[in-house]
């Protein structure tokens, strides 16, 4: 399993999940052990597709890292549909990245609402 988390800044596991997928400046890419019990590696990568609205380009950017799960504070319907088509599970979370990953490993994350406007 490989999780992608949208970041507000470069603090990685200690940072906060970004409120909007398409506008996040960074992604955290977390490799999860085969048993799904712990994060074995994590790295911060820039979102080179960051823009002012619509997350579909950012979807392509994070998919390049082979993610199977994505955690974001919010995401537009177009981006969510693109993830569904790619077979990637999408979850919503507000708070610290390492807590989001802990909840993912414990099956404690829920779905994600749709952003209606950029930044919303």
C-alpha cells in the first residue's frame, strides 16, 4: 500500500493535511508495510501541478508516485472521479498528517466531501 497525503507545507508527518487537494503545494508519499500495520518510509514531494482551481492535473501528478490511497481535506468531484477510475481510494481528514495515517492504518478514515469552489 502507498498513501498520498496533501500537505500545507514541507513538514511531512508533522505537518497538516491541506484543506484542498488541487491547491496543496506538497504531497507526502508514505510507503506502508505489506501487512498494513505501519509506515515504513515517507517523503515530501512538490506538487508541480498546483494551481488555482480544479484538481485533475494534480491527480495525474500524485498518481505518478504509485499511490493506492489519497488523504485530503477537500477535493472537487472531477478529481474524485479520476481517482475512482484509477482504482485509488480517497479519504477525508482535517488535522496532522501522522494522525491521518494512523487512522488509515486502523480503518478509521471516512469519505470526502466535494469542494464546490477552489479553496472551498
